[in-house]
């Protein structure tokens, strides 16, 4: 067995996920060790040690370093990757305030502001330039730079434009200091000294081994507090000299046109953002990348606002140039979506061009607690087919205590109920990743990235940024249309191409990648001079350039006849609209891959990656981005020989049949389910088994579900795997012997208490880190506070009942006036959620009271009743149902239940030679579904495209017991419970703490369960 096939069956740890491990409390080395080993047991390959909201261990202090050392030691023992993270929260550069504190204003982020006034300003050290100008609306009619020490009197209708350097103000987010000046090389060097060097001293012996690399998170040049409130743009003290060196003139001579329109605006803006990009890239990423290179550490991470061209420009000038200094280029892709083609291709293109085998994505954050395995696949497959191959899941929470549980959920750690099955997804992506890191990707098309066009259009202000963002959305749509032609493409960054592109051997090379055709996207206005030089060489050598839409007219934002002459070249193909692009590509480059519908069109919802391996094999990963609909596809793939399908879900390899075409391609047909994907390998050392290249349509009568079928449902005996839950999120409170308040959300009660005690609010993320304030004494610590909850019992619970409360021993617990022991007897979901036994409840109304001596450190959270009971729609305790009906189980006694339900059914099996038995789930709401037959595991249905599970080999003649385990999540336990719209695309702490019209006092729950009938069918092969 060759190594690829062997490792596909059992992929190494390095190809498995490495989540952001949120270190978000007082850290215990023993608990870190336990969680690290558990992550490996559940399929993870490593983790990023990430300082996060809620941290109570001093960042970079002695205890912090002890935790780093111990965790790296465990990772080395387990063969895992203990990745470092270079900041206290994010964005990177300030080291939690240590860098600006060390260097003062020289190291603090800066802006240049513009003030419009009729009064001559007093000169000072921060006054950079002064202009006398006539402005109409937002356009400069005339402007003249004047001497600030001796300004002339203003002409009628004129005004002064005053440009000042301003130091960023302090921010809670940066622990009451400012962000760092990441365009100042000395500040970045200080960042290395305060973060990178200490880690080298502590665990440098494991660099490149147990510590594969370090993550930099959202570094930028504009995370500032502009205290003046004036219009502002990024600045650093060395920028004027840098600009003069690179652009050949004085930046301050043109600074008004960065803020206001006018004839000189496009050139001034182009050159300003060009310089910002170069300065930031060289000061920050180049310096850090070279340090990591020197010390055997992989530099990874992502940059701020990769997805928005306007915001990305404001925050750093350009994204792509940074990636050449990363050993593992990375992106951030939050929410459950697959629309940001530009974000991914910006990164994966540079990775290919510089021979970077791994590409990281920080993904899945903000998708809420109900995020499913199918969601993981849909998002993950889309990124993998575009070039990502290392998932950094957002987040693995060290603890759910307090506000931490609302830190951009979901969680990928022991404290979520589906965690025991995490390995199903990890095995799948590790197998896909194993094949997609072998050999080299095949891409013939290079699309020029129009960053310079954005530079020329973008001035200061929200309107300008929004305009560029919208342009970026149109560019993203164009890239999506280009990829839908099934000509895989890379992006070409003009700055990178200026240094690392050449024309050679009939191809245009960027770094290590050779391209056969260049595409200029719609709405490109300007190109760099170096790009025009390169395209002239390419065209003269016989290369093709396809220009879509209007022809670019500028070189570096200035008119130049060279570019007009360029488009007259015989090898330039000008197509007026993107609908003509596919025909132009087919005329310019032989097609390698075709993914057609039975009606003959390229299937736009499908994407592919082709990889050529050293032994001549061709591998193809094909993905259906349509989550709602399956497609019958006729595939034509480059290469001939033995055709195999490699199944990443099971690790099995199956030989397929097809037809060898005359042009050295293989043709065959396949079905791609909703969000489905398939992995093919064509081995030239083998022989293709003859078979049809097309699939005849199935007669509609044969599609009847009842044919040769037995059914389970519409109700079943069932087993609940976890205790049932009643979330207690509404209470009354009082302070001392005062009156009880009205009933309100627990978080509102705590906020009222903290306000009365003059303590910081703690219901939201974004405060200074807790090690800065929460562990310090407060003058009002010890104030008597009580919370009161009411519990209605209609039918007495069948078994033991527990109160689940965070930090039980800090409370005096009373039930119906009787004081109870507060010592926990265990935990549920998270180790900070303590189980306290409760005595028998009364039938009718019960009163639970929690009393405490409240301190600044405390976080009062919802409580829970857990045990064996049902919950009525009116939230009263009732008896559990005897059977579970198909449909939403939240309305059948389990509104807050967080675990799994096992539906019990039967199937009478009469074996037939050559027939297979498949189990088809109907409609369902689940994170994951596992199937057992007669107590033996039969397989998994984690997503719709895996439906139709083959259970033949675990069946016996006669009656078989079928168990279908449907996994839910802690969503209905932890919330958001009162978010009127239900699930939103972005979930963070604000989703749980609404005070506007999106809040409802009613409970808005996520439905779980088997909804449609389960069908078991015996089918002839």
C-alpha cells in the first residue's frame, strides 16, 4: 500500500483540526493537561494557546509561562501541535498593552487628522501641514500649502485645512492603553522582545516540533481611538520619509486630496495606500516572518478585514503582500456562509505561488450553539476546494463560566454535548486534507487583483470605505463567476508580481506557479507600471490576456499612452461582459475539467480542485455548494487509468467505471447530494474499467419511497442520554433586607446590583482583561445579595433532582425556606457548573433562593434544574412522555434539553443475494446522527449527502433492533433564549443580552429531533 493510501485511512495528527483554545479563566496546569489529552482523544491534532476574554492569570506572567511549558510538554508526549498565539486577545502588536507602555507615544498607534477652520492654528509639534483651500461640497477647487508659522490671510471663500498627528487614546480593549504603531519597525521589534523572545526562552527547544508555529491575529494600522473626533487616516512618524523614498515626492504636498475630492485625488490616494501597504508589510509581517524563519517557527495567522476591500485598505493598504512572509498563510472566515471567494483566494493563491503546503482558516465562529456537522462540512469543504487545508476551529473554551459562554459560540471542547462524536468530522477533514496536500494544484488562470484600483478610489470617511467595500462585493461576484466556468484560478497581487513574476517557457510565472492566461476583472481602472511591463512581455511571447468590461485607462492612477497601446495587442481578448468569459477561456486554454449537468451546461454550484502528484496520479476534489439540492453530474477529468473514489467519511477506496475519451480524459457520471463532495484519484498505472459516461434518468415511478421499504415512525420508544433541563433565567433580586424586585432576566438583575455597588458591568465581552481588575479587592465587596427563582411542579419528578449552579459554594442555597448543603456532588456540561442535590419538591409553587456576599469578582448566571422529568409549555415540571413522536422534541417535554435522544425501532430482514439494505433518514434537526443495529455501531449520517447508510453487514435474519441517536447541542440550555428573530447569521454576547425590539420575554427555541419517517430499503446492486 502506498503511503498516501495508508495515511488516507489513518491520517496523521498534523492534518487534524487545531482549535483556538480559549484560555479564559484562572488557569490550572492539571486541567490544561486533561483538556489537551481529551482533545486528542476526540480527534483534534493540536490547539492554539489563545489568551481570551475572562483571563484571570496574568498574561505573560510567571503562572502563564508555567501553563505554556506544561501544555507544550503534554503536546510533545501526545504528538500534538501546541501552537503559540502572540497577543492578549487581539489584534496583534500591543502585547496586551506591554508594547505601548514600554515605548510611550512612539510605539502607540497614530493618525493624521484634518480640521477645517477659518482661524489660523497655533503651530505645535503635532502640526504636520497647513493649507489654504477653496472647497465646494467635498471637492477641492484650489489648495495651496502655506507656512504654519506665518499663514497668509484667507481669500474670500477660502478656509484653512489643518493636518495634525494624533496619538491614539486609551481603550478598555487594550487594557486601558492604546494600540501599537505597527508601521513603526521599532515598535514591532519591541513586540518581538515582549512576546516572541520570552516564548523562545521558555519553549524554544520545541520550536518546529511540539510547537509548530505562532499565530498573529488581525494586526492592522487603524485600531485607534481618535480622541479629537476629526476625520483621520493611518499615520506613523516615519511615513513622510518612506513616502518620499518610494514615490519620489512629498506626501504632505498632496495630503488634502486624501480627504477631499479633486483632480489630484486619485494619484494622491493611490500612492498613499501603496506606501501604507509597503510600510506595514515590511515593518510587521516581514520582520516577524524573518524572526520565525530564523528560529524554526512557522509564522501563521490572519489580517484584519480580508473580506472587505474598503476596510481592508483602511486597516493595512493591501492583504496579499503579507502572505509571502507567512509559512502557513491564514484567513479568518466566521459565520455559516460560503460567499467570500475573494478572502480565500487572496490567501491560497500566494500560498501556491510561494510553495506553502499548508493554509489555515480560523472558522466556524459566531455560528451559535446549534451549529451542525453538516454546517461544518458545507463551510469546510468549500474552503478546502479553494485551497485551505488546516482548520482552526473558533473556539475551544477552557471554561463556560460567566460571560465566557457567550464568547462567539459554539464551543469545540469537552463542554458541548456532541463532543464524543467530534472525531467523525476530524477524520473526514484529515482525509480530505491528506490528499489535498499531496502534489501540486493545477491552475491555468491568473486573475489580476485590482488593489491599486481601490487605492485610487478610496479617500477618508465611511462613505468612501463603503464605496470600496461594495466594489469588493462586485469583484467577489466576478471571481465566483470565473470559478463557475471550471477553470480554476489564482489571484495575482501586483506588488508580489513586481518582484516575483516572469515570463518563461511559454508561461507567466508568479513564484512557483505557471499560468497560461491572464484575466483582468471588470471595473479595473489602473495597474502598476511593473504590471504593464510584465503584460507587454507576456503578450509579445504569445500569451493571452482577457479583459472583461471597460479597459483600464491608468498606470499608477495617471493617464499613460502605454496602457492604451497595450490593449491594442493582437493577443488581447476584450469581452464586454462576464457572460462571455467562459467562451473566451475555452478559446484561449484547453479545458482540463468539465462538470456538466445532464442538459449540457457547466454546473455553476460545483467547484473542484485538481492536484497532480509526482507518480503521475491526478486527484480531484469536487464539491457541490448547493446546500438544498443534489445534482446529477457528468464529469470529464484530465487523465486516464484506474478510476477510484476515496471516501473521506469512511476511509474506503472504491474502483469506478467510466469511459476514456480521445483527448486523454476520463468521463463518468455521479450524483452530488446537497452540500455533497467526492474525492477521485486517476492512476495512470492502472486500467479504466469500462462503463457509461452518462446516467440515464430514473423513471419517476421507480422513485416512489415505499418501494421495497419498511418504515420507522411516527413515534418511537426512546432513551434520553443526558439529564433533562429546566433553565432558570428569570429571577427577583434584593440587596440586604430591601424589597424584592420585579421578575427579570438574571443578567439584568446582576447589572442592577453592580450598578448599585459601583462595580464595572460584566455582562459583555470587551472589558479590560479580568486579571487587571476582577481579582483586585473592591470597596463594596461583601454586600448581601439574594436571587429568588420560582419553580412550578404539576407532576412530581421520577428521580433525583439537582440544582446546577456556577460556583455553588459561594452561595447559601434555600429551597422553600430550608437551607441546603452547597457542596457540589459533581458537574454537568462544564466543570464550573456544579451539581447540588435537591430534596423533594412540593407539588405546586416552589421557591429557590441563592444568597451571597457579593464581590467584584462574581458573575451571577442562569441556574438549571436537571434530572428525570418533563417540562410543560408553561414551564412547569411534569412527567416525561412514554414515547417520542416524530417532530420537535422541545414541545414534548424537553424545551431546554441539551443531549441526545435515541429512537428505538425494528427492521425485519430477509436476505437476498446481491442486495444491500440502506437506512434513509427523513427530515431531521440534529447536530449529528449515529446509527446502531442490535447494539453494534452501524455508521454515521453527519450530513444529508451521507444519507442512505448501508447497514447490511450488521443485520441478522429476522427482527433487528435499530437505534438512531440524534444529537442536539446546549443551544436551548444556554441560549440565546429571548432573541425574537431566532438564529441570526452572527452570534456573540449581544445576541444574549438584547434590550431593543429584538428581545422577547417568550422563549425562542431551536427545534430538535427526527421530523420525517425513517425508511429502510433493500436494493439490488
